[in-house]
C-alpha cells in the first residue's frame, strides 16, 4: 500500500503544478481522462472555490464529464467552444520528444480531438511513464480504435506491419471493450517505437482505423511526479 500511495502522491504533485503554471482565470480547458487527471480537476475545483476563478471545461470522456460536473465547474463542448486555451491530460508513456502512447483507458480518440483544439497540450504523469523510446515502459501495445465490423481486417493489416494485435476485452462484462464512440480497441504491440510519427501515419492509412493512441508532436510540456517528492518538468522549445 505504501508504494501505491507514493505513486498517487507523485501524480498529485505533477497535476497540481501543471494546473498552477499553465491554467489561469477564465481559460477554456480541455480536460483529459485517467487517474492523474482526477488530481488536475481537484486543483481546478480548489481554484474555483478559493479564488472564484471560472473555467470552461471540455471533457474527453464520460469520466471527465462527471469530474467537471461534480466539481461545480462550467461544462461545455467543442460545439460551443471549438477553440481552447490549453488541454491537460495524462499518458501511458512519454518519450524524450514528448511523443505519447495514450488510450489505456480507451478514450484516445476523444482525447486527441480535444487536444487538437488547443495550442498547448500539457501532460501530467508519474515517473513510471517517462522513457527515452516509446514501448520501453508501456508493454500493452498501442491502443487503436477500430470500426467493429473491421477489427479482423485491421488485425491482419497490423500483423503485416509487424504488430501483435489483441482485441481488448471487458473485465466486468462479456465481450470486448466498447469506446464512448461505440467502437472496439485493438492493442497492438510493436515493441520499441523509434519513429512513432511514421508508425502512426501507417496505422491511420488502414481502412477501419478510427484513431490511434500515438500522440506525436502534440504535447508541448510534461510534468512527471518523482518518487523522491520532486516534479520533473520537460518543455519543448
């Protein structure tokens, strides 16, 4: 339990610092998904209650929407607010160029759409997610959202590219995981990914692929909570 508490504390430190340094009063904020984002929203709620700051928040998932509503923050969407000031999100792994693997929680498509609406994507994570090359720490593969009718076809194309795809199955129900958009997820292991942008382009070209969990050239800054109590900050110039 102590190790888990340490990781959670690292996530919280990273999330709080990211919010404090990148989010200001009145901003339009894309709110990501996952366990680390819980702490980012917690800090937004504190700023709203303690300082009276208001934010317009666009969620990337049902989870994010619930956090925003339960925290008393202003909920909006890309129809009403198509341009954001900043997006803040977690990641499953981040390389030294701030390319990311995302989608362990199955929200990669909506996360990428929301992130694309902001000039700055800020990543918050703990020390376990930081690596030099993608695929070093995250061993579950690249999450790829696919149209259900095409998952077998896409699987074969992924194998031809050297991947080892596996249909993600639900834990508490029979059958596959279904995304918020009604699609399936294939987790494809490509080993270490030295050229993620090149791989992403190849994946995107496969008919039936909706989106991938490779976020290349999108993140501008990242905060990694360390196990010694510090926070490592990386910014692309």
